[in-house]
């Protein structure tokens, strides 16, 4: 019957079910169609389990020989935690493959399509390309740059403040905005914060959504190892992998032993002349942990530092209709000497959440580092 757009849209929507659940694998949707009917569907399962194509084949309600496969990303052609999807497609007797985009992963990158074509399968690509590149922006960014996609979340008043001059900050944004922030945590591979946030707020830094059991990896930048042993983050480290990154020059064996005994992983990195962890040095640790998407939830010093280092790829900015005044702004430690050095923002969307606004944007950097 040939390609039908409605089926590809179904595969695209199906892929979303895997978002935030299968890193470091990309979340993919797959649909098997025969005689104009969907006979199988699947999306990428948690890391180490079936990819979307294999799920669709296993879920098929009838023989897949001669059927069409709609899939959002090129099927893999290598052995990893699971066998190659391209081989499973060939064995299933699929006749036509309609794929979205090529996978830039060097282990794939055209090899999956080549394997299918050599087996006599008709392969057509480029469907909903723009939408899929946006959907998989975190994964594609990681494969092209060899570093995670870093998202920053901020909740501020209309005049950009995160607290009053006395430090009161609960709550500036609405309950629904805070719920959206929890959903962001669910969709990312890890959360980064600084020691100041831990000491001031004693947050739990977990995912508090009904029915949610996914653990959240936390990275705490703490050069002088001031993380309290009785803090909420330490007390729930048995359920959420937690890494404290300290200065390589700071030594406190007793404190390290106490934190390690409660499940904290401690790593050491060099610090700059300002005594703070070198942010660029954190990237290899994230890569080592196979983390592709990171959410930055931090105070003014760390948020300013990440933006100043040009490491923020996307910004979720929740703005409440309040004017607070004072000096506690999210980026108060940024010091641009000239307007042409300012970080420009490419607006992706503006959404109203109750009385708040959520502005989603991509920073563009003018200043040369």
C-alpha cells in the first residue's frame, strides 16, 4: 500500500512513552502495518531491554512476513546489551521500512539501513525529520558533541528574583509550575546542584510524582565537602544514585567515610582560581556515567557559572506574576561588560501555567571563551 503518514505519526507519538526511561539509548517508536492495519507496536524499553523494533515484532498479533515497519530512528546493526534490531527485522520478513532519521551513533550511522537493503528490504527515510530531530535533541546533541545536553530550570518573579532579601523563596511559582519541574526531572538522566542549595534548602532532590518509581541520579558540586551527613539528599541516596564532587585538594577522610557509608559516591576534581569546581571537568564524569541529559537546578552562583561557561543548551524559565525587588536574582553573578556579550535567547515556546508563564528557549552565545 505504500507509506501512510498517519502510521508514522502514531510511531512518533509512541516514542514519547520511552522518554526519560531508557538512557543512554534513544527513545524510539515502531509500528508494524499489514494490509492497512496495525498488527504490532513498541517503544524503547529501559536500558538493557528490548528496543522499539523488537518490541513491535514481539507484540505482533499475526505473521509479520510482507508487512511494513514505521520507525522513528534507524535500526541498530551492532551487538550491545541486545542483538541488532536490523537482524530481527530481516528475520521477521518485513518488506518495507519507513524510517525517520539516520542514527549518528558511530556504531550505527547508516549501517542499519545498509544491512536492511542488502537483505532486499525496501528502505525509505526522511519522514518527519524536523520533528524527530527536535524530539531526540538530547540524544543527537550527545552523539554529535560527546557531551550531555544540559538543561537549566529556573523559577523567578517577574523582576527575575528567586527570593526576598531575607532569603524567603517558598513559593514564588505556582503548584502547577512546580509539578512541571518534577516532570522535567523525570525526563532527564541526572540532576546537578551546588552545595549552597543543599545548605540553604535541604531539598530531597527526588521525583515526587504519583506512581513514579524511577530513581534520579544527583550530582552535587561541593568543593569543600560540606554536604551534611544527615541531609535529605544523603538520607535518600539508597534510592537515588548520588555523587558528591569535591576539590582534589580537600581531604577529610572521616567525612568521606561517613558519606560513603550512607551510599554517597565521592569524586575529586580540580578547582579554579576562585576555589570552585571546574565545570568543564565535570563533563567526563557525566559521560562515564552514560548520562546524556542533565537538569541544572541550582542557586545564583552555579547557574551563573554554567551560563558563563556556555554549557547551558536549553532553559526552562518559570515566571510568576510577582514583583519582589532586592538583589536575589538567578543570574546576579554574571558580569557582562558589554551588551554585545549578552547571552541571547532563541524562544522555542511560551506557555501559561495557571498565572505563571513558562518560557522555553535556547541560549546563543556571542562572547568568545
